[in-house]
């Protein structure tokens, strides 16, 4: 069945030229509304789709933790832009690597999705999404996390199994752009928050404590990495 679903992928040459740009504008709107929410506390409906980036962010922590010999107790999504992973680590280095992975993973996933799309395999993006969400179900415990993971995975599966090529293209372009931009709002707020004396980003603070590298440096580093990812992915998505 998997082989049949992947074979149903669309031809990249048939994708309308405006689709990549439209998906990018939508993702930028979501990132902008997320930043506005951080400043004002007023959430726009469109920011709900940022939950995709939050899921992948926490999945990044979980994946690197497991790959470095640790273990996962709980995976949790508490809102469109909030989540947590409860885990244990075998070493300080593994702890640092796990902490770094969260903000890096959406960019890596978005860049990988852009590469698949560029080479004419949008179905591969959807299949990877379904597999990832299926794995996360094993460590999701609360209702909101289960609902978020099932909705994202279910939408990808429906589009992969029964959706026309045009729907697969729309979803995969949008998914790639959302992943590439999902952390921009939160990280920008993290920089502003430090200057205004407000609470900073937990991942940056934890890494600062363990490495003695200031949290602002970690935030700037993640922003530079995201800019690098967008720089390389944009030509593939706008081609």
C-alpha cells in the first residue's frame, strides 16, 4: 500500500508557479501573527496551524535524545506554540545536543521537504509526516497532544491516500514553508524579551546554564540557522 501511495505523487513540472509564493506568504502571515500574540496576548485563528512547527520542535528534542542514548517519558503539546518533552540523558553532551535540536529541527524538516518537492516527490513529504506522527503517538499521553498529532497525521494520510495531486502540492508546499518559518515569531520575541527584562526562551536558558554561553547567543544562532535554511529552500519552493 505504501508503494501505491507514494507512486501517486504529482509531477513537479505541473505545479502552478504561484503556489510556492502563495504558501510562503501564508507561512509568513502565521509567523507574524504568532509574534503579535507574544507581544499582545491576542491570538489570531491562523496561528493554530503553527502547531505543526511545535510538534516538530518537540520531536526534534525527542529524536536527538533517543539517538544519543537517552529515553522519552512524555511528549506534550500544550498549545499552537508551546510544548514539552520529558526525558532522561546519559551525559551532559547528550543533554546539550537535545536542547539544541528543538529550534533546529523544523528548519531541517522544512529544508528536507523542499528538496523532496523540488525533485517531484510531494508524496514523500506526506508519507514522512504520517510516519512521524505515528511514532509520536507512542509517547503522547494527554488529549490535546493526541488530538494535534492525529489531526496532522490524519490530514497527511487522507491527502496521500485519496487526495488529488493538486491537493498534495498545496499541502506539501504549505507544510515546508510553515516548518521553515514556524520558529521566527518565538525567537524574535525571545530577543525582545531579553531587552525588556521579560521571561526568556526556556531552551536558550537551559543551554546557557549548561554551557555558560549566553542565551541570547543561542537565540541568534537559531535565527541565523533558520535564515540559512530559508535561503537554501526558497529557490526550490519558488522554482
